[in-house]
C-alpha cells in the first residue's frame, strides 16, 4: 500500500471538481469504521492530492476539505511520481461522449488530457494499486473507452464496470453514469491481457437489475425552505425564480417537478441559462394545482391573463445546493460555499451532463 513518510495512505484525485469522489471516499471510510470498530482507515490516515483546473471548483473543494493538498493545474502538469499512489480517482470531461457535445470522442480537444493520462499510465514504472473512474453513459461505447480498457488490461488491472443511477440509491434524480473500478493484480510494467481471458463488454449492471435498488424519496426532503440556513439575504423565490417571460416561451417544454415528485431530470452546466434539456424546475404547488393553472394558461385570451397564471405557478430553479444534495452530496456539505458560486461551479468543466 502506497504510504507517505508519516504512514498515510496516498490518493490522487484527478478532475476533482467540488469533491464528489472525496465525499464518497469519506462515506466509505465511515462505513469501514462502523463495520470493524477500527480507526486504521480514518480520514486522518489518508493523504489526498486533489487536482482540478477550475479555480471555482477548487475554492469549494478547499472549503469542504481544509488542509488538503489541492492543485489548480492541468492534470498534464503532474510529475510521474505523483501517480505512485494507492488509489487514483478521475472524472474526465464528459462532453466528447454526449449527444450535446456532438460525440466527437477522441477527436474532441476536451479528451486530450484523458488520453495523456492513458499514455502516462502505459509507460509508468509504478502505477496506482487501485483506479476508480466515472463518466457519462455513452463513454462505454467510445474509442476512448476501448483505449482505456486496453491500457488497464496491459498494466495488469482486474476490471469491473457498471452503469449506475442515483434513483436506484433512493435519490430523486435521474443521472445514469458509467463507473469502472480497477485493482492491480499483476504489478509490473506490462502484463499479458490473455491472463484475464477475453474482454467481456460492459453489461448494464444496475441496482435495479439486481433487485437491490433503494426506495425513492420525494423532493420535499431535499428542498430549502424560505431563507436557507437562516440567511436573510437569500430568498429562494426571489433569487431563483424563472422569469415570467421565459416561462411564457418555454412552459410547454419545461420539466416541472413538485414537492411530491420522486425524480428530476439530469442537471447540466447550462442549468439556469437554458431550460430545454438542462434539468427540471420546481413548482411549490401540487401537481394537480399546477395542471389547473396550465389549463387556464392555455385557455387565456390575453397576455395579462397568461402572465397571471404563470406568476401563480411560482416556478423557480433548484438552487446549486439542492442540485448537489439531489446528486448525493451529504448534509455536511458546506452549503454557504456553494451559495457564493454558480451552477457552473457546482458543475465544473460542464461535467454534470
């Protein structure tokens, strides 16, 4: 196990963003402690180097994990020895593998840093003992994925791949994602891929397909009411309302959710700027009350009547903090840091796509 001079486990977190992977690691450590009553894997025993090119994302990460070694640099600037760790985690930019990103795959300039990492892993003398990688659904059918798998098998990693969705963990948000875990079982510069037998393409392994999905919760449990955390300067309806003119133009294509809703559409970094395909909006009324207002809106004869209906709907965007909570960030998340930032900071590199 790769340790620092003071015997802490070394972890390298690439494309760290605001700390989603790190929060997941903290949760894993807590469960280990509860299971065996041990502190041998306490957070204090972990040394994390977090790397992200976005200064806004780094600000939130540093706020939530003060004292950690975080770097605001391109991942290509790292030294070879920094990859000599127990665990490497990464969430490379997803746009090269999405419909909205034109699906240019390895030809997309935003894929260059990930391809550099693959080249680095292929030639390093010492590679991470474990690798966890996350990306958008669609990565699993890409050329980048094929190259990734080839490098991992060549270096001697035993691989497991998943497609997982927050709704199957009980969170009211639909965001299907690709995950890979790799464990180094043949240390050395190169290992024969034949050791593992033929590569088995990704099967859609989900909690739902195994019957282990969690009961869904409703949005009510994730909403901020009125003035969040006693902050009199932030009023949700006033600060996050969808403009009436925007509602008039896009009402029929909006995905509107209510307190009793048990899912939301995937939020992207365009959320707050665009409505179609960027994520759901919230209506504090019940679904039945909203439908009544929609019928009145359609039947209205004048612009004034339509605007009155729209105003009564009280449509607003979900706040950056609500988006984070819907995506599984813990309640301990330092909310005030995110409130100072934008959706783009909550979605660094537009990776929430």
